[in-house]
C-alpha cells in the first residue's frame, strides 16, 4: 500500500483522516471513489488530482474537493509522497452547512480544488497545530469552518455574513452560560449547537460574530482564566489545577497557559514578570 488513512477524529456526520502517501513517479495511479463529501487540506507534497470535474496539481495549502460517489485518481508525476488532512462529511451534514450560507444552493463541487488563498492561511495552520498537539475537540469546529470556506470559495460568495439576529444573540448567551457552568466537561460543538436548537455551522458562525471567538477558544480561555485564579489564590499542585480545569495533559496546559498568559504557570503563581 502506498497510502494510509488514519482516522484521528469523528462525530455525527463527519470524520477526519490523516492521509499519508508514499507513492512516486514509478507508481501507477489507481481509481478510487469518494464515499462522502470530501474537503482535504494538503499539508505537504504535490500530486496530480484527476476527477470528472477536472484535473489539478495539488500543493500545500490547497483544498482538494470531492463529491459523494465520484471517482478520482491521484498521481505523482514530479515527486514522491504527500500528506493531507481529509474531512469526510455525510450528505445530510454537508447540506446543513450549505443551507446556513446565504446564496449557496447546490451541493456538488464543480471544481477539483481551491487554490492557495491567503485568508485561509491561519485556519489551515490551526488545523495542523491541532493535529500535532492532539486536540480532538478543535477538529469539528475547524472542519465546519473549512467546509464553509470551501462552499464560499467555489461559489465566489462574499465571506461577510449578516449581523446576528436577536434570537441568535440569545442562543449564544445561553451557550456562554452553559460553557461557564460546565467548562471542565468535554463539551462538543455538536452538543452545544443541539442545546441551542440550531445547526453546528450556524451556531459556530453566530458565536464568532457575537463573542469575537469560536466556542473552543472561549472554552479554552475560560479554563485558563479559572486556572490562573487558582494559581494565585492557593498552593495546590499545578497538575491538579490543570486537570480540574478540564485539561487532560499537563504539557498541553503549560503550553496553552504560556501562550495566552505570557508566562508559565509556575512563573504566574510566583508573580514573575517577563
């Protein structure tokens, strides 16, 4: 086998695969089929992607697009190997994403890829960072954003949604209170969306509009804030504070704390200043 696809995260209607291919010029491409909607981020290597809607040379930072049941071939005419983070979405799940975007009506992709887009650079970097850091909660959120970016990109629609409605503001307010009450729990984007009776994509978009950050970012900041308060007000072990706040890994807590607070947890506790 020249390619391996490892499932690294999944939820109702979606799954994320880390696909590593070692094929080279001497390997003949063989026909495969997309089982669901596919939006894959190329993270390294180049390859030729041939589909019924066209052919394209794929390179890092591009989005590979695929429709359910469509056949495709990938070949390496110029180099060896590549790696992709490939999101698979069920038709029902993807339909809900499309329905949440003003002006988007058709489901099928009519192009094999999205080229390099500067506005997606930060989003794609966040996806790779989540893969390397092993942060599964972030993947559904990132997948929804990438799916929405793919729909907007191929339709040429402006990425400027209307201001949130009063109803959406109330939903976000309810979600914020729920996160505040259960910040230490393993909350998922789907659960929060269902709790507010809206679709995951619409909920994510509304939450970002109202709060200026995603639900995952808000949850992370809430956990770090509470941990910081406990660091300054008590002498409990840092590991206990991290685990109580909802972090399952001490190294992840230390890294995130320093990134947001500008100091390590121990330096913050002692009052040291950078």
